[in-house]
C-alpha cells in the first residue's frame, strides 16, 4: 500500500472526489498510492484564492510567513521600486541592450497589468519580452535596475501564473541563455535583501517548473500530475542539478543562520516549491536540510510559515531516505504538538499526512522501528489530540479524515499491544529506573495485569518497594509512588500486602521530598494507603 497524498489545490481535490465515488472498496488502497502533484497550480491562479484549504495561492510575498507588518512593508517597497523611472535609452546607447530589446522593454514597461499580460500571453512575442528583461540582468550591474527588473519578473509570475513561468522557462533554456540561473544565483550573494528575495522567487519558479504546470488544472488528470520517483530525473530541477545544489545550499544556510528577518520564511516558501521534485529532496538531504527545517516545525504565531514548514516535511515524507532521518530527528513527535495546537485545518492536514507517510514507510521496511515510533506517539498523546480535533471541529475533507482514521487505527492497535506486554513493564521496574511510559497511566494495563504484581512471591511489587528505599532519581520516585497507588486501587487485598512490606513509612518520607512532583505522587499514594476504596472513588483520585 502506498502513502497518502494531498492535492495542493481545490480543482484536483474535486477531481479526486469524483473519482473516489466511482471506485470500489478494493480500490480504496489504490487511492493512497504514491500520487504527488507537481507544481501544476502553484502559480496558475495569479492573485486569486484557490480554495478553502488555504494552499499557497497568492504569489511569493503573501506566501512567505512572517508578520502582517513585514509583509505590508515588503509589498510597499516593491511598489515603490516598480514606480522607478529607468532611462532605458541610456543603456541602449551604451550598447548594453539592443535596439530591438529597447523597443520591447519600452512597449511593456509602465503599462497596465492587463496590457502587460496580453503582451506576454496573447502575442507571439511573449518569450522575446521575457528575454529582453533577462538580457538586462546579464548586462547591467546597477542595483537600481537589477531590483526593478527582478520586481517586474516577480510581478509577471504573480499576475500570469504558470503560463508566464513557462515563458520564463523557455527564455532560460534557449540557445545562449544557459547562464540565467548562474546570474540569479550570483544575485543571492548581493548585500541587499530585496534583490536576494526576488532572485530567490524567480529561481524557485524556474527550477520547480515542469511542462505539465502550464496545463489548466481542471483538465489535467491526476495520474498525469503525479510524477513518480523514477520519472523525476526528467524534470526541470534535475536538468539544472548544479543550480539546484547551489540554491538548496543557500536556502539551508538561510534557515540555519538568517541574514534577514524574512530569510527563514522566504527559504521555507522556496523549499515548499522545490521539494516537489524527488531529485531535489535527495539534494536537500545531502545538505542536512532536515535538521535545519526541524526547528521551524513548532507552533507559533506565524501560521503560514508553520504551514509551509509542515508542507515541506510532508513532501519529504515521499522520499524513503528522508523518512528515516525524519524519524531519527523526532519530527513525528514535533508534529504531534502541531496537531495538539492546530487551529488551522491546512496545518493540521499536512502535519497528519506527514505522520501517516512516515509511519507507513517504517511499517513496510522496519517493523521494530515502526513499533517504537507508534509507542512514542502514544506516549505523546497523538490519539487523544486527534480525537479532540474531531470533537471540536466538523471536518469534511476526505483526505484529512482518512489520515485521522488510519493513524487512530494504528495507534489503538499499538496501545493494545503495549498493554498486553507485562514483561516489558517488569523489565522497566527491575532495571530500577522508571519513566512515564504508556503502561503507568493506562487503566486497561492495570486491570489486565494487576495479578502479575503478586506472582513469583510478589517479585514486581517488592521491586517497586526497593525503588522507594534506594532510588535518588526524582522521576523514578514519582512513578513508583504512582504505580503503588494504582496497585492499591486495582488489587482487592493490596493494603495488607503493602503493610507487610512496610511501604507506608517509605512513602510518607517522600511527602517532604524537595521535588514537588514526588511530593504530589507520595501524597496521593499515602491517601490510597489510608483511605478505603469507596472513599477513594468519591475523591476520584484515580
């Protein structure tokens, strides 16, 4: 069974919904087969919203995370730069641009946006206009002109979507234009952030573009949109491997050591475009990108930045090499906290689907690591957080609900397996070191296994008492007090046994322990030792 996928945009969501209605139950597994969408619609809608799921729709500046004030300031600076009057004739007289390029630039510059889009998309000279502006980047070093041209190119893409990106791609793959990516990469080294950000946007647009992206979303079948890992080598990013390597390295460095207050948000947005390609994911791994990304998978006020970071993690979860590293770096655990605090459906969706993919990959390849990860997620309370999200919200998205159902099923199976493993609990107690693992707080575990505490001449019960007498570890002491209290509650004749083992004096000593959690558990245990079961039930201490 493959891994779950999520459409990036509503058009493909509608296509999937229609196709699901016609499938049989035997095809339900096929629905989750490896089906990733390319960057088909990343730019296709220009400045318009694409749907309620909130996937990136509004161009680069609005996609990038960060405060509204930062976004507003960035937009105002862009508009200010686009109002500049550039003396194009001066550069023509200096032989920096040709007569023909001058004509094209003057015909396009300072026109209304609808007119500019018509010149690009409704005439045969669209590529020539784009070539003319790229020619300026090749020949003119003036910071003012470079900023202006990059802002203009960004504006082209925001307005025209994937069709304009196709023109940009055509302008950079023709004869004599192979240096365009190198020029944009050099601009990432310029001192002003405006140039770096715009160059990063244009470069991400070019390197993430595939021919299918120029097709209308409503007419493209899902199978045609879903590049597999074997076919990704033919995609645009793989053809510009050196440029991708260099660019990804720059993005990872910006994640680790930001050069600007918007660096991290910009880098994450670029990666959310680039990581749709399998080759680029492997390049990202080579530059230790996952460790750089991990620190951004933390709930906070920057919802869009968190969403795009989770989107990057989800894209990486389609790469088996990446899933291993993500599991090692505890990304599923980090995403559990995202799920717990998730107040946006789009964030919750990609976080859960990323966990789904990682678990499913481990389940297929390494059953032992899968079991350990399931146990860890249970301890983090993922199943409870999913249940809370479903209780508090009326979700209707089929893919989100499918991920919730799958994860809940696997976690419940893991809980049943854990609860039945008394030997594992016994090993923990006999080791002399306790932690808040699953066993200690599960009523089912105590109901099923309480008789095992008095087996073999009360071996496990005596081991708990020895821990109270000899351990100096705060966590171990608090868990031991808790477990003795649980034993009292679930074993009918527990108090006489514990009295014979002289437990009460040991527990009462811990009521004045320096650690407040040890004090709390010791107090609760003492109450259970002294009160009747009926009284305890009334107090609801358990």
